[in-house]
């Protein structure tokens, strides 16, 4: 019994070693290296130290303000701006998504309600249909993580089975012939193209059948399991893309249908630790990341969208971020994305687009249709 206690104590100690935002007053670069088990060459060390010290000072200054969110130190704290780009997945990139054959309209039996008729709080995690948060690593595969997580939820809603589906299959096998949101694989794509791929495929495999091997940013050929005993477990038939920047539609879909794959500007998310985030550039947002909206709500700091990220459960609020939400369509902030090919647009589509919602949360949203488990 004593030995077991010692082991548990050590494990717990390791789990809480990394400091939270209110524990940074005497935190140092040397302690950070130990906490994150990092080693650098002597040439690289001073550059990383300088980046860390500037970031630590910036985080402390932010937390000293009366903002609705707190920031902290994490794996991004010693990265250059270019290195942080790998945590996104939307790049310059071409058919427009409206031309995809599996794009469908809203289900015929769906009845749109006024926002006042909808529940005050919605969290699909409480329904047992949201899988554990994952980590895309240094591959720009956020689009594959977001679409896979959304598909998992819709398969669970339809069948009661919450699979851990293969993100590697989606990332390496979904084609992107027109360079929409990137050129595919670790170089970026869109959730709509992921849904399109699965709608025309033989189905999706589980994670253990086709594991994620692109964490460090390497692209691989699509190689689906080939043995007779290894079969896909789920599929979808089409998807719905909601009208751009439509607050009422997003609220209704989240309240009554399920999670949504959404496109956002995550350029300033790297240090987020908790609270309701409202720190994006709302004038000229740059949509560059795909995530999953799993609910909305309100707390003492205000109203928010509840969003699942793919930067591991150690980031943010156990892998989630709360984005500030307005009371209505009229009050949502809008801006112009002047580089739309970073987001969902395709090669040759370079006209600025209007993007609404905090960090663009309601700009481009979609969900799969007719999910089934085999």
C-alpha cells in the first residue's frame, strides 16, 4: 500500500508540474526546459531563451489586465512565428466548394427557431458523442482533425458508437485538386473537401487500423489497410454548409443538430489558457485554422462559443477555447479577410471576403449528413 501511494504521488506531481498563469512570477527559462524536457544546441539556446523571456513578459503583462481570458506558458512559448504556423492548416492555395457534388441543403424536417427559443447553454460533450482531444503536431492537418472529430460525433449520434477514427486516412487520402485552403495533406485543406472524400469512399477506418504518423509534418502516400480482416467502420453521405456569417443558423445547428466544423483566425491563440477569448484581429482577420464548435453558453464573463482545438488536451481549457459570442447577428463583429486562400477559398479566388464572429467563428461552418456505422 505504501509503495502504491509513492508511485501515485510521483505521477500526480508530474501531472501538475507545469505552472498555471498565476504561478509565473518567478518562472524561468531553465525551469521551462525541465518542465517540457527540452534540449537545444548552444547556438540555438540563446535564441530560444530570448523568445521565451519576451513571451513570458508579454503573458504576464496581459494577465495583469482585466481581460476576460488568461494566457499562460506552453509548448508554443519558445517557437518562432514561422514555427507556430505548422499548428494551423490553411495556406495559400481552387473548384469552389459550391460545386462539390455531395454538398446538400439543410434536412427537410429542420425547423429554424428564433434565438430566443433556443437553450441558454449547449455542450455536446455532455451527450457522450465527443471524442478525446488530439494533437495535430507539426502537420498542417487541422482540417483533417476537425472533420474527423465532427464525423465521429455524427456517427455516435446515429449509432450510439463513439469511434476513434483515423485522422491519418483523412489527412493523407482526401484529395484537394483545386488547392482549396492549401494543397492538401500537411499543407492544408478544408473540412468540406474531407466530407466530400468520405462521401465517395468505401468508409473510414479506426485510428488503430490506420494510425497518425504525420505528427512531425511528413506527407505520406494514401495507403488504406488491405487485409480482409481490416474493414472500415463508418461513413457519411454528403454534408451541409451553412450560409456564411449566419448567426441564427449556427445557433440553431449547434442547439438542435450537432457539432460543426468551423474556420477561424487562430493567429493569436497560442498562449490561451482559460476564460472567454476576445483577442483576434476583427478588422482584417486571416482565417487559417479549422476547429470544431461543440456548443455555446454564458458565464459570469459573458456569452461564448465552445470550441475544440487540435493542439492537445494540455492547451487551453483541456484542449478547448471559449470564444466571445454576441447576443445577435447584428452585434457580431465582422471584418474583411484580404487573403482568403489562407482559409477556405481556392486558387484564383483572391477577392476579400467578409468574416463574422470572434476570430471568424460563424464565417464558414459545415456538418456531415447521414452518418452510419457498419
